[in-house]
C-alpha cells in the first residue's frame, strides 16, 4: 500500500498537482538521483488553465515564427534563425502540458534518444551556420537536416509510425533498373 501511495504522489508531481509536504519529502528521500528535477518540477506547478494558456501562447508563437520565416525564405540566414526559433518554441510548448521533468524524460526515452539528439544537434547546427558562419548553402543544408530531424522526432511519438515510414521509403526507393 505504501508503494502505491508513493507512486500516486510521484504521478501528482509529474502533472503538477500540489502534494503534501510529508508525502513529497518521503518520495524525495526514496529517490535522491533526480533531486534537481524533482525540485524544479515542484516549483513549476501550474493550474490546468495556466498550463493550457502557456501551451497555446508558446505553440502559437512557435508556429507564427515558423510561418513568418517563409517570408524571408530567400535569405537563408534570417530564415534559419526564424525557423529554428519557431521549432524551439513549439518544442518547449509541450513542457507546459506534461511538465518539464516528464518532457525531458520522454525526450530521453530509449525509443527516441537518437531522434532527440539529432533534432537538437541540427537546431544548434542551423543556428551556428546562420549566426556565425553566414554561409547560405550550409545554412540551407542545416535547415533541411533540421526539418528531417523534426519529422523523425515527431514520428517517434506515434506508435509504429517510424516503422511504417521506413518501410514505405524502402518500397519506394527499392527499384531495379
């Protein structure tokens, strides 16, 4: 019964519900390895309405940045900055829904760890190319990589989607001349 209560208290903390001080200290004492994220998550408690507003504002801002980047498509440096900022805002918006700890846990899940790493690295690479290198061709290449990584990362949240897309791509590209 005690384990059930601890699991319930951890679940409350994951979704941002206030927990008793006694129960939360018992939970923290049991798992010292993630004390930073537990403390951070406890300080990020928002009501459901605040979470939805935060998600909506962050997601709409990200979508606006991404769509506005199309206006400067022929200037790859400005396009790269706006597109990457839009992706970062959209990615951060989901932390409002599930909480920052669960967001990081889901991103580092063994199923999507490589997709996450490639996606984050491609965003950093695109910003590096746009802000530091100022090479239009390299920036466009980084943006193509970022867009592909975004699609692959997004597909990791849909059961069997990456397997299906992989099979379709193999079937399309497996032609004999």
